[in-house]
């Protein structure tokens, strides 16, 4: 009887850790999802594209982050170029998901 009780206790502990692990994964996923706001749009004129080609500053001071896999000819992002961007806001940064430069779409 003691062996059976001990086996049940071990089984209960293992089950508890499995449940807690699942709850942790769900909580982390909800946190990540909650950090991303729905897609938004922005338009303006280019002030500056940094040397890395990843940070685009508009003439009003707003900064857009260009992912390295965004299919856009960065040489067209010169000061004064008119752009319209779709972006997701993550951790306070505007991450571009689509960009039009003077009427040429990139998505």
C-alpha cells in the first residue's frame, strides 16, 4: 500500500509540473501576442536613412525600422522621397511590413 501511495504521489507531482509548464508556455505566448499592435499606416518625406539601411527617419522625426528581408530598393530612400508605410508596433518601435516609395509598392 505504501508503494502504491508513493507511486501516486510521484505521478501527481509529474502531472503538476506538466500542467505548470503548459501554463508557462501559454502565458509567454499571450505576452508576445499582446506586445504587437495591429498594423498601422504612416506617410511622410524621408529625412535620413542610417548607414545600416535599417532606420528610416521621416521629416517629422518619426523613425521606422526596416527589416533586412523587406524587399525594397534602399537607394530610393533619399532625403525628400515620399513614402507610405504599413507597420506593426513592437516594443515601442515601428517595424515596417510594407513600403511604397513615390508610388512603387513593396510588400
